[in-house]
C-alpha cells in the first residue's frame, strides 16, 4: 500500500488515559482535539515528514481504509499539527 500526492497513510495510536481511576477513551476525551498516529506511507508530494514519524493530527479529518484485515487512516499532510 502506497500513498500518493499529498496523502499520508497512518496507523492510529489509541490514547486511552486514566484519570481518577477511570479510563478515558478517544471518544470521551473532548478536551483533546487531536489524534496521535504513526506514518506508514507518504505520498510523492509530501515534504517535512517521514515514514515512521509519530504525528498529531486534527480529530475531524481523514477517513478509514481497510487493508489486509487492518484499519488504517488517510489524511492530508496539511492536517498534521505536530511531529513528535
């Protein structure tokens, strides 16, 4: 699987947190407006990030894609807000 143009394929990293003994999932974490992911493939026009980078991107963007029994996400390079 290879991304093209300005698209990036990522593997979303679940950010379950524990607060006061309760586990807060991504769906319940309304204060955080970003998801964390690992870049698996970058398009030929993408600059500034590399495969394997850990990034943060806006929660409201991208879409899921099923590939070989795994769910990955596709976003645009402009949706990235931070590289870890």
